[in-house]
C-alpha cells in the first residue's frame, strides 16, 4: 500500500492564512522526507473552507521545493478554468517537476464558488464534459483543435510539449456509477472519494464487471484497479478513543463551515452528540487499527490511499502526530518492518511547535 497526502488548507478559528500555508509546507517537507507518494491539492475558491484557489501556482512551488514526491490535482475544477489555459499550466508544472504531475479532473459542486466566477451551476456537467475533453486532447495529442458549445480552439500544439507518459497520469474523479462506468469504458484511472469500504467494494465490482464485459483479462483489470487512488480521512493517535474524538470534533466543524460556505446556511452549532457524528471514508484510531483498515482496503485490490490528515479544525499538533505515527508505526506493520529505516528521529520535521521547515534538501 502506497500512501499519498491530501491538502485542502482549511482556515480554522484563530489561525491566519499565512500560518495555514506555512503549516502546509511543513506537511509537504515531511512527506518528501518520509516516503509519501504524491501531494494532492484540492481546488477551492474565495473562502476559509480551503485556500488553494490557484492550484497550479501552488503546484509549481511544490515542484521547485521538492525532488521526489508526485504533485496531484485533486481535482482541477474544469468548469472554472479556460481549458486551454489549464492544459498549459499542467504542462508547465509537469516540466518544472520533471514528470511528477498527476491530474484529476472534476466538475466541482459549490454554488458559492460557481457564483464567484459568474458561471451557472446548472452548466457544470456540460462544461466539464467539454472542457475535460479539451484538456485531455491538448495534453495527449501533438496537434489539437475543437469547436464546441462553450469553447472553440483552433489547430494548436501545447508548449512546452507534454511528456508522452502524461496520458497515463490523467485521472477521473468518480462519485457516481455513471462516471465510474465511463472511466471503465475509457480505461481511465479513477480518484475515489469518501465512501464506506462496502461502497468502495461495490464500485470496484461494477468497474470489474464492465471491463470483463469488454473482454479485459483479470490480470489487466487488477493492474488498472491498482492505479486507482482512494481518499481517506486519517487520524492516528495512541488510542482509538483519542483519534475518534479528535476526528469527530474536526468533521463537525468542517460540516458546519461547508454548509455556510457552499449552501448559504446560517452559522450554527450542530445539535447531534459527538459520539453520533459520522466520519465518512475514515482510517481512524490507533496505529494497529489504522493498519488493519489499510490492509482491508488493500484486500480489495487498491494500492494507493490518499491520506487527508489535516481536515476540519484539526489541531496542527494532532496533524504532526498522525504523520509521525503513520511513518513510524503504521507503515512498518504494512511492510513487515521493511520500511523501518524511514523511522523519524527527533528533528525539525516533526517538531511540535508548528514552525514550518523551509528547506527541502536538508
């Protein structure tokens, strides 16, 4: 099982934007040092729900700060971009990173964010279908042109030229059966979100059945599923009780903020007790419990989990603790101790002060 890192950059109460950005750099530096696979950036706009409103700018900065980790769009909200511009930005970030970019494309969902860009939410599906086709065409074809409802593109070629293997690093976000089946038909690797393990198993069955109907072999399907990425909220603590309490507090705050920002709901405290709060798509608990959950996901054929560690108003000290326990206690359980050399000694990368580390190479 390979672990990636998800970054949304929520701004919790009493913390400024710059501090949140500095904390994100700490996570990236720690991920670069300790073997995480890819840093995935969530695009959101104009609110404290998530600061990454210019994902290509952030991605380019990560490309220059790091040497090893992949850099992922999770997802590029296609309807909020001119697709030619988005394709150019992706090509540039891939060149700057020497081929470390992974690209998830999605339609977005937020009425607030669409309104901020002056784009009707009702057009999101059609704009996504057309825009994603343009982005993919520009990134995978030497010469591309398009005449459509929303955009027209004369015969053009991207510069810098995309690497040929970039086509294998293009993903589709899937939250419905229809999008999953379309991905199966296109043989496009999928980004799966915060569904329960049973729901994920059902989605994988649908994918496998569709590919079998198309004549794919079981070995080919297994290789395709192994390329999928699955998003999971992750909180690791010394005890299950501590981890679940922190996770439920953080998701309660996040749900309230999301309702305010994306749906225009009034600010209010939820009435349900913390013990009843649902945390979807969770790998939460002690190192043993989290390792067991990751093994269960691996048994479904998945090989990549995107760890969303800094969610809601999770205290930064808890984020640091979760990353440390993942590296030092969870990963060795998954590898039989083969990764013990990644154990993190006391150093600035895991200091509890929250001070960012601004050096990628030390």
